[in-house]
């Protein structure tokens, strides 16, 4: 069994563009395949480096250890790993903690 990219890549291409243009402040990653597909589409667009650079300014949240490992192998910091690997917990924890994490990241850039 293997997850394949969808036929219509425009939503993923739009996501890549939104991240690069700094319109995305928090990224909730619920599976390793999500991040692999995101980078695959970025590579096809010739924007993999720009995506990686832009993601350093984003609060990156992960649903669990395997997803976090995938992010780290790509040289990305996981700002928040969910305490329970469930979507509801991920959304709640991201909502509660991402503003402070983002403030801290921006303060470090200054």
C-alpha cells in the first residue's frame, strides 16, 4: 500500500506558494506522507529550497514521533509534538501554544 499524489496538484501547489509567501504561520502535520508530498510538489515546482527556508519561520506541529522524525530528517524543527496522537489534541494544543511559539521565533529573528 502506498499513498500517491492526487491527480489535481493545485491545492498542494497553492500550499507551497502560501508558505513561501509567508501567509502560513502554523503548519499542522498529521502524517509523514504529507510532508513528503509537500516537498515533492515543491521540488517539481523548483521551489524546494524556498519552501524549506520559509518553513523555518512557521510554527511546525506534529501529530507524533514518526511524523516528527520525517520533519527532522528534512532539517526542520518540530516546535510542538502532540501529547496524544489524535487530530483533536493536535488542533487544541496548536491553538493554545502556537501564538507564544511564533512570538518567540520572531523575537529570535530580530
